[in-house]
C-alpha cells in the first residue's frame, strides 16, 4: 500500500465486483469506505440489486469488522460521491490513477474537496477468482421504483443489516423515503432497551447514511 486514507472511494464493476479490491481497500481506510458499483443498474431485478449490495457489505465486514462501508446508489454524479463531501482519496489499482484528474474536475464543479490517490496492493485470494459472478439470466423483471417508499426499524448501532434495508428502500424510491425510527412505547419489550442510543441520535445517523448514498432523496 502506498499510504492510508481516512475516507476512501473504491469503484468496482457492477457485473463482477472484485472481492480482493474490497479487502485491500478495507485495510487502508481508517474511517469510512464508499463503494461505487459501475454498470447498468436499470437492468437488474430487485434480487440482483440485493445480491450486489449484500456482497459488498459482507466482504468488507469480514475483512475489517466495524468499518463504516457505504455503497453509493446510481445517480448522475455517482462517481463523484456528491453525498460524501469528506472524501479524501480514490482507491484502486495503479492504472486507476489516470482517472483522478477527471474525477477531481467533476468534484470541483460540485464544490467538493479534491482527492488524493491510494494504489492498492492485492494479496493472494483464496479460490480460482476473486470476482463475484452473479446470475445474469435476465429472467426476472427489473426492480420496480416508486415515487414514495416507507420503511421502519429501531436502527440502533447501525450494522450491515440496517444498511442493506435502508439501501434497498432508497434504491426503490424515486423521490421520497419515509423512515420510521422506533422509540417508546414500541420498545417496551426490547431486551436491553436502556442501552440503546437515544432516538435523536438514531434518526441523525439514518439521515446521514441515506444522504451519503443517495443525496437526491427527500427524507
């Protein structure tokens, strides 16, 4: 590895995301890893979207438990990560550095900070290939997208299950996402509810996560 990054952006193929790059990125990022999956999201079924999101979250969790990883949902400026103004590095194979100037120009046009580049050194990966290959038969219809979507939960100490649920809800929403965050009296039967984060903090963390992955949403 050339250096470390506080907050990094990794760009992968939507069709065959590379587990070895995810593992390498997790080892050089100290605070938060953003992952942009590049490809035709509109052709995917809901199950295929879920597969790809779950793959990224699970690979990073196995490699670096507790690291804050977030998969960017498709938008006009996904590569520039407009919902992640704190980004400080682009991560990737050495050839990825060729794209840095273009990416920084796009971020500058959005009044976002400029990125450095961190070249990844890949460790040997178990198995014949590190690239995930998903079913691309196309038998299932593309994922439906709705104007308004509603989802709810406790969202206490945000884990990958919460992130997956919120990401799928955000992906399915074209305009507005309503999130119900449980508080008393809905938590009367919750075990160890006295150790839960305050509802105000949980709401703020949900909002921060959703803005970073799909800033165009009305929350």
